[in-house]
């Protein structure tokens, strides 16, 4: 009998993940800097450890001109960071109403919420929204952005037949690895639509009392869009006539694949076979496979369901570590759609929380929920090949004190067999990370182990009460607890540097890591240490002037993970903290930036709440943020933005701001065209909570702020970053 066969429990023991992990701040940044000698003390010490050099503050000489530099200092030819010569963008004070970029760049809005995606789709009407209309329009709250080259032969084939034939599919398979690194006259763009905010969608919305049309519109506004772009000189444009344009929404049928397909805990009254589920929800970050398909992740899916307290105990037990609201949901979808009411359809909840794969080149492809990679609040799905061509997929669980995961396929990738590749993610081994301290206390580096989440008779998972691998996958968080994984400060996007194979993990923040050694708290259904540790080293970056008030890791950090033997299938790794975010001029933020001895003098930009990541074609890391304005009462108050930082070479750690967003708007999904001459990102929830009073894009005729996809390009056609 399984762990959950006869369990019963009260919903009162659960504590959910809560709202966005930010705290109110002030809109203005301080103007005074702390003494350089104080700021750089710890960074210099760490640099000595990294480099093995005897570096001290007394021997550091800084030219006065560097103190006020707005462009990156010159570096040697061949240095990976040599391309980053753009003028650093001033942080701003959070009042700037529009997107800002350096003066030699331009910004264009490609698609806005509600834009029709086909010639027959209805025009957007903010006062008369329906689910049927929204299903044919660009969705709400854009997040993940992925670029795929579109060869002319693929477009012609689909134009003629309306489908992707097997020969063209095979050709894509072996050409994609080369084409994705080049420019393309046509391209497919994938944009996630993470969540909806009814107050910012419907004029006069009555909280807690939605209409049927409003509920249906919200459901259809989720999922993702696949659209075709035409590239020429300057800005790309959206091709509304493309046969590839499509929406996948909160009601689109998805196939359930992998070990949980047909499992009794996924069988519902409307799908007794447990093989098909309607929709994907809260799609956040994701990734691309080596064979050119999309991986999109279901993150905070719990918020859409209601009446978890009414679910039978044996079913609710699988979700004791990821519970839904015990009573009504905030959106009240359950008032019209029974599958969101867990007191009447409790197993529906088990059908969400997965990585979804879909082929952008096939307009008829059915999206698939790949259950072998576990059920949790997935964010990010970065792929890398092992030496034997197995595929490793790295993913975070975006909640406070949750974990970092890796999945390694059983089968191997073959670029000449794309059809077989599209089945690889249904079989393999799921691992969770344990981050161990290094030999030197406080040096922000250490080693680690990938712990296999594999059920076997007699092993720890069996002894903990799990009866099968399927139960482990349903309750991935609980199984990771058993193995002793390291609770992290909100693991969000994960990316792999193509040139080095190093893995970069954005840890956005954690206001609840506010304890001293020995202190614990209950989070997400279990007790955890609230004290800092080597891989999550800060508990007091919210500087309120009270040294005894430990108020958490407000600004987040980025970990660089290096697999042993440069093997994505390795079971051990080393790690270091590449960036400890914050304002380097504020001592209380305890920042560090790569190997820089003095970030203030080097011209490092203040940054908080790293979220989405991408690498350019020379390996530099680009970071989009989520929540800077509210991140601490000293040093911030600026709009979210995009930052570039070299991860190799002499300027490793020299992080500088490239783009600034709009008030209330998160910047999401940074992405490059294959030739790196166009930069894409999404502006999510612009003027959040105030969308009918402050309009963005500026001048929009509908009188409401709209989440949008934007493109940035250099005016002379140079690569992004120059």
C-alpha cells in the first residue's frame, strides 16, 4: 500500500507560497555612496580565493575617471565580454513611463494583449471581451519568449498542405542546431501568457463576482502564443497571415505522457482514462530542446483551484506540499467551471504542475505534459547534452525554500531522427540538488550532489511510504524532502552557457530567510531552517537601520553550477555565487559581483530580484528582473530592467543595465535572434493594479495598459550589446 492510501489531514496544516516575495519600498534611490574600502572588503577576500591571488584593498589603485564611467572599460581582444560596449543605462527612480534603452538603440512593440493573430480573428474590444474572442488573440501577461528560425522551405510546405510533413520534419531535425545560431528572414516566436489580473482586464470588474464571459476570457488568456515574425533591416514585424500563428490556452486539449499517463490519480469524471487534460496554466519560463521544440513550464497552478479542504484525504495527501486554497479561489472560476472545484473533481489538481512540450513547426501538434520530469512549480527548462547524447533538463521550483532539479533522459538524442527525439522526455531519471558548503566558510562556493528521485524497494523513498515511482513524481516536493535536498531562495529561471556548459540559476529572493542559526519556520507544509546557509548566505539585506532585524534575502543572487567532468549526466558538481544582487553602494546589501574587487568603482549597476536569464552568442549572461521597485527601503525604487554581465574574462561580474521597463511592469523572457542583432523581451503587468489610469504602450487607443512583446535593435544593425 502506498504512502497516501489511508492518510487523512486537515487543510489547516498547510501554508501556501503566498504572494510575490517583495516588500514595500521607497521610490527614490540614495545619492550618497558608502566608503569604497568598506564595500569591497568581502569581495576582495573572495576574489583572492577564486584566483589564488594575494589581493588586498591597500594595493588596489582606481583611476578617478573609472568612478564615473558609463561605458565598459576596454578589454583585450578575444575576451568574451569585448562586445559589451553599450552605454550603461541610469537606473531611474521608477517614474519613467516608457521603456528606456541606450541612445543608439530603438524599441518597437510587436504584439499587445488582445491583438488578433489571424486575419479572421475579431478586433480587441476592452468592453466586450469573450472567451471565443480571446482564444484568437494575443494572450495576457506575456512571460517566456523563445525565437526559432523559420526556413523558407518549411513555410512553403506548411502553406501548401497545412501540416508539417515527415520529410520536412526530418530536415528540421538535422538543420536546427546550425540554423538557430544564424539570422533568418522569417522566424517563429513563442510567448507564454502566465496569469490574469481581472482588475486590469475588465472595466468595472467586481472583485469576487466575475461574469461567465470574464471567467471564459481569463481561461483563454492563459497558455501561450506561437506567431511568425518577418525579419528585415531594423525592427521585425508580425505576419498575421502565417499558417503557424496559433494559441494554446487554458482549455486546449493536452496529452498526458510519460509515467503518469493513465494513472488512477489523474483519472477524472470527464477523462476516465487519465490521458487528456484541458489547458496549461501559469506558464512561466521554459526552454528549447536540441531538436527545436518548445518546453514551457506550469508554475503557480495552485491559485486556480478551490476547496482543497473538501478533497478526500487520500487524494489531498499527494499535494500536502503544494496545496490549493482551502476555500474559494481568488478568480472564482469554480463558480462556472466544475473542474476547478476540488471538492467535486479532486483529481483534476494532479493534472497540473508539469513541463509541456510542443512543436512550433507543426501547426497541428498536440501539446504534451511530460510527467517524467515531476510535478511541482516548474520554472525554466534548460537543456544540455551529455557526452553520450542523453539530454539533461534543468528546472527550478519557484517558491521560497524549494529545490533545483535535473532530469536526464534514458535515450539519446539523434539529430537525424527528430520523431524519436520528441519521445525522449518521457523516460529518464529525475534528480534534486543538494548544495554542500565549501572548505572555507563564507567564500560563497562549494560542491554538491544530484540526488536521484528514484523509487526502489527498500530505499529511503520506499521506507518513507512511497509505493511506486509514480507516487514520487506526483509528490516530487515531498520526495525531495526525504532525500535531504537544499531549500533555496526561490529558484526561477535556469540557463546553460553553450560555450562552457556552465549552469546559471536565478534565485530571485526570499523574505522568509530571516532567522539565525537554529531557527526554523513552517513553509509549504514542512519545517525548514530559516537561517542562511552557504548557498543562500543572506538573511538581512532589507536595510531598515536595525542591525537586529533580520529581514531576509530581499535582493536575490545567481549561482554558477559546474558539472564534474564537464558532463551534464554527472552526479556531482561544484558551485559558486556569481552575483549577490543589491546596490553595491549600500553596505547592508552585502553584494558581490564575480571577481570584481570594487563594484562601485567599476561602474556596476544596482540590481535586485533576478528572474529570467539568457546568454548572448559570446556567452555573456543577460538578466531580466522582477520586483526591483519594492525590493528594500534603501537602494531601490526603480523599474524592473535587463542587465548584462560577463561570466568569463577580465570583466567577469561587471554587471550593467541595458534596458529599463515601465512602472509596475516585470520584464520577462529575454531572448536574442539567431544573429544576435535583435533583442526580444516581454513587459508583463505594466502599471500593475493601475492599468486603466496609466496606459502603456503609451497612446494605446483602448485606454488600458497591455502586456506586450517588444523588440530592441541597434540603429546601425550592430549586434546587441555594442
